[in-house]
């Protein structure tokens, strides 16, 4: 059963909770709040709608994947241009004190807030893959806030920290891009790593940790360099390795497992889609030549 996490729009513009509040809105009819500022930080994740954001007198038309960082005292206002499209967004209010608790552990947690306040740059755009990963954490956080499970407070702390660090890392990398040579070297290094570890569980998180860069950056890098997501690239490499093994006479089931496919049916469907024939047909075709 699909969960409905939508919340009724909250017109108040002050915090009731000690550390933060998180809202998920999806409205067709919305009465805008006038120009205002907060004593807390606001992170605004725009998902859908015909909306502009006015920040310190400058109005920007929003698109899916936009993140807006609103520091305390920064005047802003969402402007709705039409009500035919649902207005969908996350609004995250966070106290400066709560952010400082994370900064006391690692200063990196505060980079984007400091940068926004100093440079007056409030809006960043994430590609679809990176933005969906952020939204997934936000939905997990809402679910945890509404749960009564063992370890709830610890999990909330972990999810919040993960989201905060991922955002700071991504924004730092947007502001401090590596040069083309470094990108190509990283891409080739990841290619070699994938080829050397095809039989293992190759997740985006694992590879990001191995190379000390954000998973969002790796997703963007592979899409730019190969036109494929990292997952699609790994599947293609595994299929190619399986095809070579089958051509050499290896057992099909054994080959698919040794190349990292967790079950035969997944391998079978991927192989047929990639090469237009089943693994057995491919083996028989090779034997007939």
C-alpha cells in the first residue's frame, strides 16, 4: 500500500520544535505567504509546480531539482503562477543551534550555510538522479519522525547527518569543480575498479566511499562520460564478461553468478534485452560457427 505523506499547508512561519521541522506539501490550491524572513534556516526542495521564488528582491523561476538555502533574516516569498499543476515541495526548517551541534563534530556540515550567507548564492540545481536520492532520504526521515520504532532518535540523527553532509559535499563540489583531466582520471579509475570487482556487490555508496567523492558526483560523472548511469554501466560490463565466458565454453549459470548477477532470471532478462537472444541461443550460435 502506497503511503500518503502529504501534509496540510502550515501558514505559521516559526518553529514549534526544538531542533527542526520537516514538511512535505503537494497542493493544487495554495494561498501564498507574503514576503517574510525566519530566525531559522530553511531548506526548500522544489519538485513540481508553476512557481517562482523571490529572494532578497530577485525573482527566479523554479524547476524540478532546485534546492534553495534560506539563511536566517533572508527575506523570501514563493510566488505561484497557476494552479493547474500540483505545487509539490519539501520545506525543512532547522535551527542554527542544531546545525552547530553537527559542526562541532565536523566543520564540513556547515559549508553550504556559511557560503549562502557570505556569497548570497541561495539556489542550486541537482540532476534527476541526485535529486531523487535526496528526496528518498527526506521521505525516510518523515517516516522515522512518525514512527515509534526502537532507536528512533538515533536513526533520525543519522538520517539528518547523512542528508546534511551529502548536501554540503555536493554544493562544495559545484562551487569547486575539478578540472577535465581530473574528471577523466577519476572516470577511468572507477572503470578499472568496476572491472576488477565485477563479482562483488558494486553499489553507488561503496564506490563513492572507495574514491572519497559523493555518490551524486559519480552519478553525474558517469552520465556525462558514458551516457549511462553507473548501474547501467556495471550491468553492461557484467553482461560483456558473461558473454565472453559463454563463448569460451563456461557454464552459463556459473558465469552469471561469478560476474555478480544475484539471480539467474535477472541475468537472463538483461542478456536477452542487450543481445536480442537468450544466453543458451548465444552459446549455440557460437558453437555452430
